[in-house]
RNA sequence: GCCUGGGUGGCGGAAUUGGUAGACGCGCCGGACUCAAAAUCCGGUGUUAGCGAUAACGUGCGGGUUCGAGUCCCGCCCCAGGUACCA
C-alpha cells in the first residue's frame, strides 16, 4: 500500500489507541495538570452532527498538544442521557427509555471513536447510571439540608388532552406542539432550589473568569441585580400599606399614582365597591393572557383604577392606586410608585389615562423627549432640590429610614429554580413524605432507583408517571416506621449536567461525589468548550451547585470552569435562491413582501456578483445568497459519517478547524473538505511518494539553513496558534511547510519528524502512520513537542518597503547586518529608480525609519 | 429598544495590534501529462487602464487624528446571536 488510504490507517490507529489505552489519564500528580472538558452530548437518536466534532476537535488538539508539552491531561467524555426525546419515544412505542438510551450511547461512542478523539474511555460517565445519579441525589440532599431546596406551588403547562405537563419548548402559541391541543397554566406542587441565595456570589465571581464577555454579560443581566429602596405607602382610610421597590427613590416627589400588578394580594382588599366590576374584569383578562402575550403588547398600556388612594410619604399627597399588567407580580414587590416624569412606561400610562406628570429632574434645555431618565438637578422635590441623582438618592434613603417609611434595598431579576418535572426519565428525588411533610431519604439508602412502570404517561389524575409504581411509592419511614410516600416528581435534565465534570475526576469513587485528593489536583477545569446556547442556564446552574459544594467542603475552588470558549455554529452550504412569480423571474427585493412567489434553487454557476449583490448570470435579476442553519426540513444536513467515509476523519477534523475562527458561525463547504484532503495527500506523497511500492522519501542528510528556517517557522506559528486556539492559521502554517518541502530534493529526517509531531494534534491518524513508518514502534502521543530556535528564523536579508508620502513605491533588500543602519537603508532607498522619480524636484521634509519594518519619505513639491 | 459580536477579492478567511491589505484554502483561467477524462504537477488570479515598467482606485458609509489607518477617534448604515414593560 502506498497511496494515502484514510479508512485503513484510521481504523488501525483507533484500535491501537483503544487496546493500548494510550489516553488513559495518568494517576500520579507529579506534573502540571490540564483539565480540558467538552460539554457532554445528549445521545439523541439521530447521532452526531457536524457541530459536535467542531468543539470536540478543538479540545482534542489542545489535549494532544498539552500531553506532548508534558502535562498530565484529563480529557473525558460522557452522556447527558436523561431527557425528553427518549421518554417521548417510550410513550409512543412502549420501548423503555433505558433501551433507547443505551442504543444511542453505543452509536455516539462509535462515532466519537471513529473521529479519533483522545478521550480516556475508562472515565465515561452516564447521568442515567444509578452509580452516577446516586451522587446527584446526594447533592440534592445537601441542598435540602441547607434549606436550599423547598416545595412550592408553581404553575406548569398542563395539557388536559394529552394528560401531561409540557416543557415551555413543547408549547407553541398556547397549543401543544404534538397534536395542537390547548394548554393551560395550572399550579402544581414543585421542588424549587434557592439559587437566589447565591445571587451575589454568582455575580461577583464572574469577574475573575476567562469567559467571553458576552456570556458574562448575559449572566449578569440574568441575575439582574439592582440597588434601590423599598418604600411603604399608606393606603388612605385603610390599615394596609403598599410596599414598592424602586431604583429611583430620589424621584418620589414625582410619584403621582401607584400601580399594582393584577395579581397583587392587596387588590381585592382596597378596591372600592363601585370599581369592583372593572377590576374583576381586568384581572380576568390579564389571567387569560399568557406570559408571552403580556410581553408582546408593548405599545398600548392598559389598566384600571381601584378607587383607592395612597399617601405619598414624601409630601403627604393622596395619589390614586391603579392596577395594570405592565407591572409584573413576580418582580420586586409587585407594586410600583409611578413617576411618569422620569420613567417612559409610566409616562405612556399617565398619558393614556390622563394622570398628572411632575418632573423631578431638570432636563437640559434642548431636551425634546417625554420622560427624562438621565442625570440632572432635582426640581419640585423640596429638600432634594438641586441635588444630582446619586446624592439625591442617598439623601432620600436617609430620610425614609429616619421616618420609618422605607429603607435601602437590593433586588434581583433572578428567580428561584423550578427543579422538578412531572416525567419518568429523570433522577428520582431522595425524598419521602411522612405525614404530608417532606423528609430526606437517609444517605445509606441512596441511590433511590428509578422504578419500573407499566406506562410512561402520567396517571389519570395527572400525577407524574412514577405514581404508577405504587409499590415503590408506598414505603415506610426507616426512622419512625410510619407509612410514607415517595416523591414522584423527577429532577430536570440540568441536574446531571450540573456536576458531571467532578465525577470524571474519580468516576469509581464511592465515598462521595468526588475524591477529595484528586479534586484538589484536577480542579478547576482549565478549558471548557461548548455551545453558546448554554451561556445562561447550564453554566449558571452548574456554578450554583459548585458553590454549594464549596460551602460543604466537597470542592476546593469557588468556580468550576476557569476558561470558557463557545464554538460557533456550522451552517449548511451557501444557497442561491431566485424568485419566480407568474412564470417570470423577479428580483429578491421585489419578492420580499409577496407571498405567492416560487423559490428556485440555483447553482453557483448560474449566478454572478454585480455590485454588492448576486444576480442571475447575464441579467439584472438579484437573487438571495445565504447559508442556512442545517435542518432536516431544509435537507442541508451534513452527516459526519459520510464525510469520514469519503475523506477520512483526519480530513473532517482538519477541515472543521480550517474553516475559520472556532468561535465564529461559518458555512460548510464540501469543496473545502476536498482542499484539506488534498493537503493530507500532498503531505503523504512528500513522505512516501506516489508510486505503488512502499518507499520512504526520507534522507539522513543534515538539514540546510533554508530547511531549518521553514521548519522552525512552522514550529513557531503552529505552537503559538494552538496556544491561542487559532487553529485555522496553524493549519495554514502546516500547509506552507508542505508546499515548501515539496520543492526540496530530499526531506531530512531531522525535519520530517518534528513536522509529524506538529501535524499530529490536528490529524492524529496520518501522523501516527507516518511516525510508525519512520521506524518508531510506539505512539507519538507522548513525544516531546518541538521547540523553535530563534537563530534559524533569521534571514540574510531584510526587505524594506519604501514609501513616498505613505505610498509604497519600491522594495529594497538590505543585508541583515546593516538592516538597522538608518543612514545606509535610507541612502539605498533614495537611489531606487522609482523613488528618485518622486524625489526629483521635491524636498524631503521628513524621513521615517522604522527598523526592520518600513521607510517613508515625506516630500513637498519645490 | 437594549446587550454582545461582526461587515476585508467570486467564496471561507489572513494581516506581527498603527507599518507592503488579501497569507492559506476553495473557485476560476492558462499550460504539462493522457487517445480522452479523472487524479497530479507548473503558472496566473482584488478592480480599472496599459504590451510593459507602472499608475489610479480599493477593507460597510461619512468625517477626523497620523509621515502612514482594515487596525485609533466621532457620527451613521447593515447583518448575526441574545434579551425584553425587571420599576
């Protein structure tokens, strides 16, 4: 065999790595460690898509690189295997989710191994494995002990027709995704985790993380900390007080009315008899609107007067109390003091209902808007007049506290985490109910095994599927011997993924979720790579659990993931779409607003660029050119298996890294895969020629200066690019090496071997094969990474572009030893024919000389 | 609306952070090999003008700073993702 045959060499090396356990994590702690983690996949029925290998290749390159740099590397993978699709499939077909899940895991594992990732397969974790979820339950008990898990009534999406609770994503326009049946909000007993208790720490500790700024910002917004004050407003002729939260207590003199959320508990108490009907009607309407609907209507504000008045504590004035759905029941206190002068929403409402508006901050003279929300001196505000916002706030809070009508207060957008699901395929809660009260299952009894049930739907009464396992549900309290009922809710999919990175560290440890000694060595995760769709929820929940475990002494770091990178989505191939209406082709702009147009898919040979648009060849008819998300319905899904069969795993890996920066969204191009495949073929021929016989085109001659320069340039570039995760330019450096080396008479071994090492993280199979054919008997996975020598990078001459008035007019070559000699270089520059031309009849007013970079002569006519 | 990215050849993308814009790959054009094709190899390829040396223009748009701007500053436009009555 002499031609490059990926299918042969790839299977051979994959087998070698598995059998020899090449990538087994070292057990000693004698070297620096590097923990590199992928977001583990949900093993879906459709297998791997091309998005998975993108992030996984990036981490694999780093893992292989770090091993060769002398690190102990922990690079594991596992399965986030609880989840809805397997359960839905079970409901439909009766197949136990365990069966489906096992089958899918086998497929995923094969696919990942087929791509040559250097995972330690002895550390696989599976969230559905009782040995794993034992510790998920254990962590839940910690939360429960600390009072961070509590029961509450919370509304769920209940679909009476399907007899089941639906996740938000299963509800479309108030109807079930499956079948289109109506969905209603119905309160149910739920488990809730008190993540809000950690809000401040989750916010503050973001600062020290090497995460994308956008992700940190999203988490900050999600937590939504705002500092302000709570103020009590006495209801006129009632004993009740209404407490409001405001970030602008300084505007209190401009509070001309109050608004309660329709759900506010005081609404019924304070509403006057003659307003009762209006208020009831409004409440009913608001109730019927879904959350989405209430959010959509941003323009027209609606509301009703309750008939009651409150006393503004700052000036003793009576102000009307309204209810309106622009005030949200679950934020702040569910009630606001409305200050239309300084708040756009309040201004709109005041205008609609003819309520008074008082400005309490002086807007600038040229201000033409309505509400003025920026800084300025206070007006119409008694003792605050003249103070700017910051000072006015301090002053009024002091006053409120002194008079006992308010205090400084902090509020968060973050809400407690609804932690239970009415599902089968999830972790059972380690909770029993004795005399109607929840009680922890003793630690020794963990895991609470997911029971078998006859069907996977909820019961007729709407209880979760686990309620069907009556023998399991009806138990006794081991402590008192009393009758007890097991919790029948299950945990959400997030639970297993909240701590899996810890289990990899000591997957078989049975003294706790993680072995303390190992944890000390391996944590934190040095690099975590995964999709940006997990920017908020998964990453926030995992951070929350980690902090709880930190408080319990289970982990030693405050944060789990030191550095985070999101890979960008891979789109389908670029598509050109033309539009046809009534048998005539029309331009894309024209077609935009019309519905009865036919889309025509064009190939790239049918279109050409005209200006900044594409048109149909030879016409003025513009077409759309766009890469779309891959989707089954569009038929543009690229299957990694097919790519591997045609071009090999090394080509797939290389292409996905070569497409562009890792973080960026980028369109797929099969031609591009062919390009990198050609590169691997060229590299192969460089070593082994293209004849039929087995030859090795390697010489044992010494490398000359030119060859060393080419090699060390590659070493430098590839090393720096891997360190900075700029894989696309690193690969380009490898290509440059091969292009250069192809022109050499002979390839010295001393140059060939370091090149193979450089190539190996990207294309490990071909590199192992080359290494082997170079006569090495062992894997190259632990060879030393080559270092570059600055000496070899120097060249004999330095090239200077010569500019006149900032425009390049000539290039000169200067011997390296005189390159920093300003007079010499300038002298030479001025002698150039094309430069003389520009100097002639002009005077040089300035000479710029940047050593090793550029010469610029600034001239003036005359 | 707000937040975060981003706009560079026919396409994906480079550019040492203020110093020759377009590395590398794709595509395209020409040539070699072949009866032919594929594969492979060699050469060319930002646009315009010119046989050419060369020149003008060129990094979303309009200004500015600088000897010099894709890179810095001011004002816009467009695209992608996220978020949304959060008081």
